[in-house]
């Protein structure tokens, strides 16, 4: 059982629903990618990462959630939730995962849907779930992030979400024993788009990201190598795999999701890849991996045939969410796969 504590932090120093998915059974072939990077032969995916085959079991988190606020330089009062495992060892520094909800979602919703709290218990890391913004300052409904090209009121008002996340990281680091060399970001949809922006603009703090269903929404020249794990459903109509206008409420014409990992493979100066990898236990799953990168970083792009936009492996969805985005794909656990990748990345 999670214990919830409410707190308030004032810091002045620092300056859509795109959810959904349906289960399919079709296999796929990994496409070739022209990048100027050496390509090697295909390998079995199961030899690289274990978590792909099975969705997670339900876990009742045992830690503590603290709800807090930060006042940003533009006067906005921003909320975030922090999950701390009950078994955290005193004096031991642990990784921090910044977990960003999808467009029109909120922190508590993504905390419930993703299951990262249970993973934090068993793997010893802290999770922080910030809230986005909307046109009404005190409302927790219809929240979005400014990922650049998307989404909603946050993008329209040019909200400084990168600055806000930097403040949140500072606050959590000041309060808890965080290893500042192992700060990661994850996100879904609009949250994935912001995660990519963080990798571009906050690479001195964020060493790796793991996302589902996003794109790169800003011009990006990363100043530091950042590892990237990107998961995308081939049946995603909200952010289509080939790019174009999605079926979600944002109305945005998206670039192809395939472009974003390639940007980081090139900026990370990866010398090998993409290596095509297949899961012998699930023909829906194909991965492309780039390696031989600066600072031992890596980039991986995983597609799942039959999977749409919903967070993969999540089971508890209401009828409203299903009508917008479909039923989550149950043959792949997004949260476990993302954490497996992030945890394997070297310390900055």
C-alpha cells in the first residue's frame, strides 16, 4: 500500500490525448535505414534484453508518494509526485526516473498506468511524476507538455517545461540520495516528445531516455551523448509510424518516429548499426540497435506489430480511453523494457 504525503516546495532560482493500442498477431520485417553507420547482421532479440516477451504481473507498491509544488520563474505553481521505495537503503545513492504523462493525462494517471512504482521497489530507484499545464492554472485536467511542435496549451503558450523539469530534478536531488550521474527520463506520447526535448536541451542532466509513441519536436543538436530507447506500435494512428496527421486531438502533422532515434545515433557518433534484432518468442517485436557510440551510449528503436498508441502492458483502462486509443497491447511490457534499457546504461 502506498502512503501519500503532501508537501509544498517554492523554488524561484531557475528560469494531447495521444494514448492507445490494440493487440495484433502479424509479424514484421525490420526496415533498412540509411544513416552512414555500418550495418551488421540480424541477431535474436532475446539475447539482448530479457523483458520483451511477457507483460508485467500486478505489484502493490510499498513505498511513499510525496506530492509537492514548485513555483516557476513565470509565476506558475507546478505540481509533481515523487515515489520513494520503502526498502531504500539509507546512504546509498540511487537513480532518478522522470516519468512524463501523455497529452491530456496527469501525473497520478501515468503513475497508475505505467507501474513504475513496483519496478522502483524491486530495482531501487526513485520516480518523479510531474504534471503538465493547461489553459486554467489551477486545473489538473487536459494537461499537456511543450515538446516544441506539440502539444495543446503548453506549446501554444510556449511554457518552459524544460526549465520546470530542471527545477524538479534539483528539488528531488536536494531532498533524496540521488545519483546525479544516473538521471533518466521516460514518457508516453506528448510526454515522449518532451523526453526527446530534454535529451536535446538538458543532456547535461539527463543521460538516457526511454519512451513510447513519440517524435522529435524541436531542432536538435545534443551537447552530450544521450542513450535512447524508443518503442512504437505499427498500428499507432495517433502518431503514425510513417509520419503525417494523427487521429488524436492535437491535429499535428508529425514527422516519422523513425527519424528521432537516427538523430541520436548520429549525434552519439555510433559506429555500428542498425543491427536488426528479432524476438523468437514474439514475431510482432523487431528492434534496431546502434552501438559503438560515444561514452558507451546506445540507441534502440523497437516496433511492435498490432500495437497502437496505448502504453503497452497496461491492463486497467476505462471505456473512455479505449474509445480514444484502443485496448493496450498485452504481449509487451513497455515499463520493464524501458527500465531494463535505462538500467544498463553506463553512469555519466
